[in-house]
């Protein structure tokens, strides 16, 4: 895989080439631009260039498969399936012979989830196994795993096992954050226990600090309230992670004045929901953390005394 640290520079250059040249680019230049966009997994640009090429002379098998990958990543199951069927089984490379069956299986799996209306800027898509490389692009900065208390993945197989375990749990909802212009840029996740939730989010380094995370989080929290009866939600952040703390506050989370016990005192708990007494909040938070088998807990006595 090309160096993820260079990705955003390449994306900006590819978009500049597309916007500057536009339809005036030669077909050869457009095909090269499509190949480069697919290499750097800029799926919205792949779809835009692919549509132009398809309308002005058609696509070869490899170019069509780039469009299939773009559609899958961006949650466009019907379009992906139509493209594969248009190729026919005989035209698929040996390593992708089961692609139609994979897409059908994924499409059936996605139907289990509530509908989630996108905004003009963002869409959320249930995190799936075909997102592995896009996830890796954005997750390469070790600060993300450290600040979000998330796993450090040994390899792609380790990531696939983690994702399978996450969905198998039955109470966690990890979603890919898809930007209209840049594609996959991070994740938002909600752990549910009855009418309680625990929220976390992260974005790739190049997309932090622009308010995108809170806007994506609002989409997921609204879906949790509408589809799962989410009444209130908790979150936590390191006390020095001011960007994440500001993001939580933008989503309506309030600092509870509770910290983790012992060595985890640098982690601060937040709550989003209707007002209630301190004792009930402490009990509610501990019940939620028990259901999650969480390792970081606020001390009960200290929390009550705060």
C-alpha cells in the first residue's frame, strides 16, 4: 500500500487535475486519472470520472471493477451489483470470481440496519469487511488508537477478527463516516445497553479540526434515538485531548466532573441526555460500563462526593 502520510497530498492534486482539466482532458488522461484515484482510494472521484468515461466510450473490465469498489465502499449496493452483472462472470479476474455473491451477501446484511438519511456533506455506512484498506488509510496515525483507547492491529486479518467480534457482540454499532468529496474519513460508534449508549468517534488526521466529527456523531446519535430508543449517552476523553472534548460538547455532551479511577484519572466522562440526579447518573454509568466490560470506571464514592 502507498504511504498513507502522502495520501491527502495526492487527493488534493487529483482533485485539482480533475477540476482544472475537466471534460477537456483527453480520454487517456482521464483513464490515468481514474487509475490514480483508485490507487489512492478516492472513491467519489472514481465515480465521477467513471461516469464521464462510460458516457464517452465505455469502460474496460478493470475500470469497471474500480467503480464496483467505489460503490461498495460508499454503500451503493444496487449500483455495485448492476456493474458486476454487466460484466458477466466470464469477464471477472480469477481472484474476483465470487464478487457478485459477496455483494449480494453484503446487501442482505445491510438491510438489517435502520435507514439513515445522509446530509449534503456526510453519510454513514455500517462498517464492513470491504472497508479494511480505507480504514487502514485513516487509522495509520498511532495517535488515533492511543487517544481513543482502540486496538493496535497487527495486520489486516487482526482487523477483520476485531470487526467480526464487534458485530457479533450485538450491542455495538460501528459506522464508517463517508464524506461527499473525500470518501471514507473515519468512524463513529455507539455501544447500546437498553436505553443507554456509549459513544466514540475518530477521524483521519487530515480531516480533524473542521467540525466534521461532531456532525457525523449527530447523525448516529439521532439514529440511535429514533431507531433504538436511546435516552441518554455517555462518552469519555483524555483531559488533554481538547479537540475531542470540544467535539463532544458540540454534540451536546456535558462534562460530568467524573474521572477514571487510579491510573485512569486523566480520562474524563461526559453525558448527553435529560437532567437527572447525581446518584442516578453514577449508578447508570456504572451499569452501562459493566455491560460493556469496560476497563475504565469512575470510583463510586469519589463520583458521588464530587
